[in-house]
C-alpha cells in the first residue's frame, strides 16, 4: 500500500476479528483487566496511558505524515505545549514566525516566559533572517506555521530545516492548513509536525483535537524524564504525566476524517483557488492573500513545496469597520472561528481567533477577514461574498 489515498483509507482500519465489522469498534473502556499484576492484557491497563482506538488513529496519522509515530492530544495547543516541554528546558529560546495563530502567540508570549523559556519572532519566510536570529539568540527550536494564520505566509521548510540543524536547533512545523495531502514537512527535513486536528483532519466541526508526529528515529540530546532519549517515548511520558489525552470517540471521529481527507482537502482547495481569483476583481477588496495566486509574495516557494494551496483565503478591506461588517453580513459563510470543515466559515481574526494579541504589537491586521472555504459550490460562495461586501459597503 503505497498510494496516499489508499493509506488514508486502510491504515489502522483492520476488520474487527470478532464480528467482521469493516470499521473497528470504539473502545470506550477507561480500564482494562490485567493477566496478572505485572502483565497488562494486550498491552493496555488504563486509557490515560493507552487506548486501542487512539493507537489505531495515531498509526494512521503517522503514516500519512511520513512520521515514525504520532501522539494524539485533546487540542492543538496541548500538542504544542507538550512538544515544547519535551524539546526545550527552562532557559531555552524558541523562534517563531511573525504571523502566527493567536493561541500559539499567547502560548509563546505569556506561558513560555512564565516557565523560564523565551520566544522571539522572526520572519520565517526569509531563511537568512532565521539564520541570523539563530546566531544571535542560540535558540534551541524553530517553530514554523506554513501556511501561517491568518496571512498565509509560506516558509521554506527544507531551507530552514537545514539552517536550523546546522545550528543544533529543532524544527517544528504546524501543518494544520496544508495537511499531509499538500505538504509533508518531515520529508522536507522538519523534526516534528503538529496539527490542530479540529480542522481538516476531523473535517466536520464536531471534535476538538491535536496531534504531534515525529520524524523516524528522532532522539533527544540527553535522556528525558522518562529515562529514554526517544522523542516519541518522552512525549508519551509527558502526556501520561499531565493527563493530556483525547477521548476514544474523538479519536474515532478524527480517524474517520482521515479516510476522506484527500477528497475533502482537494475539493476545498480547488474551490478556494476559484474564489480567490474572483475576489481580486472586486474593487472594495484592497488585497487578497492566497498562496495559489501569483501575486502572493511566497508563491514560488508554495509551488515548490506544496502540491496544492489549501482552502483558506484572507482579504483586506479598506477599514476595520468595513472588515467587521463584511464578516457579519454573509449567509453561506458562517461567522465562526475554526476552518477545514464541510461548511464555509468567515471570521475577523483581530477580534476573534487572534483576540488574545489584539492589545499587543503582534496583533492581527484589523482590516483583515479570513475565509475558510468548504465544500459548497464556489460560484455560490463568490455570490455570497459579493452580496455581503455590497451590503457592508453601503452601510
């Protein structure tokens, strides 16, 4: 089984040996009977430490990301936080992009310093800027979002991975927007991939989850608290110690999402390209950010690095008030945070997903609206946006 779509459908979806069910049953048990005091039956004793439904999902996600193993979490931010705990210590420094998800920015701006770590923003679309920042800060970790949220900046994963590794630093890539359908960062040199699986992996706005996927054979520079230098094993130790585990039903839903991921992501991206091109001709829109447009500043890197450009578009309006009114005036695009689902969503990042940073110099642009294109007909979405922009402009 080498084809991506074949693996998406098949890996971790073995036929149930008892009933012949083609979909493995959800194992909801919190605890498992032991063969004796020292021997868990089939390797399971308590679902915080391990669960068959979670394992099957993790195997599938690791396979699709070309990783050695994956660890599922109850949210994307818990995945991010645990990975940082594993790869860095108090006194260490993290570099991350100028454009980043608001929750990630909050984690780096407030949580990391409270734990004795520091974080510095750098233009990750410029590999030489990353090289300079590594030399100046001696950072232990470079954090990439590509495409970034909400400006959809594209960072050259291969170039930055080489630079970071030469400096002895880790590279973590948030692959939420691209998904392994369009980009596989580990194949480009990244050490770890993180996801908010709430988004495209789940794909139906009915779960919250996260995941970390590790490059095969990834080892720490020194043994961790688990006593092992294996990054995956150390991550599982931390996960068990702090209880950052997803429930079996959420894992089952996310695993189900992987089976249709290639089809959903490809269709949404195809529509997003059509919508983005149409929006460039609307006078009220000052600028359209989408990696598939030749006008995008990182378009060449996107062409080289991605097999598709994703389903998220950002647009700039003339004023903050107009941007808010557009976000509040659509009918098909629903005003809600998140993305990656069957239904199209619209949001105002400055006051929604990035609100935690609104009072800082790292705030999202206040004239920006973010569009998450779903599975509706693109012509209907374009008409909805034209109508909303017309209403907002008149008001």
